[in-house]
């Protein structure tokens, strides 16, 4: 800041005549020419920020004079600078000045000029930059301007240069089980026919005279081993192991079964 | 596998070491530029261990490349006004150099040269030929085209507190590509114009209006702009060559005091020659919680630990050192789209290590751990590891569900029933009438 200020001091010494701004005035009007706000601009104090709607027009008029004689001049550079302090975006709009130093600028928000930077909800700082080959340069902070927010297309790769929003995966909810009591009741229902069976058996009595017969017991035992294998499969084993053990078990079972059936056949036919 | 990867890393490290220690630079210097006038810049480079070779643009030797292999690690093109070069320097060959990891420092000028069209390929939009940057601000005794430019301290490339630098040359507008790294921006009051009197002011207005060529004005323009390619080679376009000169390095500023040119060009050279902000991923690993080896495949809902090791290049010792300074690293777990994006934070107490633990999504498929960290000025960090995520095997599901009790009971009941029936039928006796002899006989 001090550095810039010292430049200004230097400017005053280097070139005799400097540029100055006379009767700056702004008007904001709607499309049906109703004036919303109109005022002269003070160069020492910024006015209340100006706000433009999407169809409003801002008119800015001023005259540039030589500070010594008050004669109007046309400087080389008469630029309006629109600067968004928050985003750092900037737009430069040259203003046409008559040889008499009079200038008029119109900003119609229906067709904003390409020089207006992309806008957000932040205000644009508007300043006037004057430069000349013969006069000392000057710069005036005019006012703050609120414009409707604009949308600018972004480069497709731009997103990967910033922190992206975090993404959380939504997991499926855990499966719900019915109350264990209900499951137990139904399991009991499924097992209840055993009660009937055992009840009826107890009435008629069961005789197994050949249970421990040498022809029968091996097959019964092997059949039992198959049942145990299946339970083991459920609890721990993998399919390959089951097929292996089952295959091994099947060979004696076939012979034992044949023997058992042969023996039963003999008994039933009454040969023994 | 691990042995192989560590061997690869070692090999890579070794090659990079040799790359860094040799650091040969070819300087293509236009004969109209006096080498003595650039002694501060070139001398500084030599002092930092760079091996400079000079050649004029039209010389045929030493060649930039031999059979497509670059002969130099870095190339400086200080021939802003040269319109014709020897055959081996064309915009295409320079792009080829960049893809072979050679870095370029290129000076432009308001003149139209082959390098102007090269700059356009890097998304820099130059003003019409012969329109240099001029600024009436601040009032000074130098011509309007000799401009003191304030250096922004926001760029990570530059050391903070560099005084304004003198600049003469052409500005450029920046395209929208994010690979551009603005290093020095034009002053807000400056603009590109070929006029020499106040009467030309209407031409500026016309240029900016519809149908005009446009107006290059304001601080959105770049004066020195870098570009980092996808293979992490770097190129810097400077709008003018004079900012590197001894004349500008010693010229007093309008506000008094020495200018920042010498410091500024040193920083620019350090960045473009990969001595600064150079990062790399040493390796990544991933495993289930409680294990240490990467499994062949993950099961849905597994808790996964992902670790990345990152180091930064230290140009003073020419070594890679673990780097924990990234606080916005993100890891994506993607299948077509990211299913999970989470921040990958540095592990305190373990330099260069970044780790995160997360639960694999309950979707199966071929997933990728994607690390894609790109920030302006820094080397891009990219890593992608493919892992399959499978549903649980048939025997990995819970086996004793309370909801299935009736079914278990049914199955066991049937099974037991069959066994009981078989045993009874075989072991039981046939009561009552036992036929004497059978019908079959």
C-alpha cells in the first residue's frame, strides 16, 4: 500500500498535468425506463452498494478533464475494472470517450458484455483506470456492484484439481430375524409328529430281534455314518471333502446293504 | 511379488538419482541476445549444479535429441524473435521432448514465431502480433512497455516476499485447462496495445467490442505461466526474455529498492527443472484389518486398510525424503463410479505414510483403489490398484440362523426318520402269517 502510495506521489512530480474525473453520475433503470436509483458519485466516499436485477440497466456518465485547466481530454486508457475480491475474477471494460472528455457507459444485464467476470453472490468492486501517454495516470474506486450470479462452464478436468466431496456407501440394512420364540414354536410344530409316532409305537410295541444281527448291524452303522457325515457337512466340511468321504463310505455300504437285504430276504422267505 | 516390487522401486530410485545428478541443460540462445547480459541467471544455474550447453537456434549441433532420445534433461529456449530454427527444433519436437520427461523454459515475445503457435497448444491465448503489454501505471520515467509487476505470494512455486519484477513482453490470456499453473499475472492496469498516442483510445474500445480481436487487459492475463503435463514434465512460457536479464535484475524500482527479478527467475527455474514441488508415490499396499498381506480378493463388507507412501524430492541433497505435508489426499474405491471417497490422512509418527481404514461396499465386482491428487504446481500423484471384491462363499454365510430352526428341525427329522425306518425294517421281524415258500418259486 505504502509502495503504491509512493508511486502516486512520484506521479505527481513526474508529469505536471494529471487527469481528473468530473461529475460522475450513475442511474439504474428498469426495462420500462423507471429510474430505480440515480445519484452523483462522490470520489472520496463510496456510495451504498449498487444492485442490478437481471433486466436492469446501469448508466454511468462522467467527464475526464485535465486537473489544471479543467479542459476535457481523451486519455489513452479509460477502463472500468470489475473485480470480485473473493474469487479473484476480474473483467476489464474499455469506455469510449469523446475528444471532449465525455464518457457514457451502459451495462444492460439482459445482454451483459463479455468483459463482465463470472459473478457469485459477492459484490464486484468497480473502479476506473485512467492512463495516458501525456498525463499522469489515475485510478478511482467508484462503487460496489451486486450482479445476478452467473454460471460459467468448467473444464471437465477442473474438478480433479480440488478436494472432492466425500462419498459414503449406503449399506443394505442387516437382515431381520423373527423372534426366536416364534422360530422355536414352529420348530416344535415340525418335530411334533415324532410325539404321535412314539405314542403309537408305545401302544403297539416294537420288536427288533435282528438289530444286532451280524448281517444287519454293519449296514445300519454305515447308514448312521452317512447321517453323521451330512451333519458334519452342515457344521464344518466343504463339498469336496463330503464327496470324498461319502465315496469311501459308499463302497462298504453297498456290500453291507446287499448282505443285509439278502439276509432279510432269507428270513422273510422263511428259509432260516 | 513384494520382492519384485521393492526391486522395481529401488531401480526407479536409482534412475531418478542419476537423472537428478546429471541435470544437463541446453540453452538455445538467439545471437542477438548477449550472453553476458544473462550472466546472473545462467551463473545461478551453474552454481546450483546445472551443466549448461549453449547453442544458436540455427546451429545443427548439439542436437536436442538423437534417434528420439533426448540428450538433455532441460531445455531453455531464449530466442523469442527467431522465426526459423534448425530442423530439430519444431513445435512437434518440443512436445515430443515433454512427453520424454524433458522440461522446457520458453521465452515469448510480441513477435509471431513458431513458439507462438506452440504456446497456443498449451492453452495460452496470445494477443495479435506486435502488441506488447503496456501500462501507464505507475507513473515512471521508463517507457510504457517496461512495467514493474507485483508478484503474488499465493503461488506455492514462489518464495514469499519477492519484490515487484520488471517485465517487458507480451501477455497471454489463460485457457480453461487446469493443467496451467499461473506464476506471474499482469497488473490490473496493464493491457496489450500497439498504440503510441492517446488518439488511439477508440481502437481499444473497438477491439473489445463484438467483431474486434478482443482486448488483452487486466490481471486475468498471465505473463509467466507454467504447464504440467500428464507425465509430470513441466514447461514455462515467459512473455518476455528481458525479465531474465542482468539489466532488469539490477534496475531500480520506481519505488526505490532492488527488483525481484533475480529471485523470481531462480524460483521459476527451480520449479521448471523439477527441483521444487516434486512428489511421487513410493508404493501403496492394502490388506484386511488384522492381516498384513494383500489378499487375492476381498469379500464384501470386509474391513480394508489402505496405505500409501509418498516422498518429496529434496534438491539440496538430491534425495527423496518421506513427505507428510499433504492434508487433502483422497482415496476412491471405484467400480465405474466411486463407491467410497474418503480422505487419506498422514499417519502421525510415521513420515510419508498415509492410511485409511474403511468397510468394503456390499456390492461385488472389480474395484479399484484410486489415488488421484492433482494440485497446481505440484507433481500429479496417481495410483490405481485393481482388486476383486466377491460375495461370501457358500460356506461363509452364517450357519445357525434362528429364523431357520423349523427348517433345520424338518431336515434333521426327515433324516433321522429315514435312518430309523431303515433300521427297523431291516431289524424287525415279520409277524403273523409267514408264507411257506414264495410265489416266485
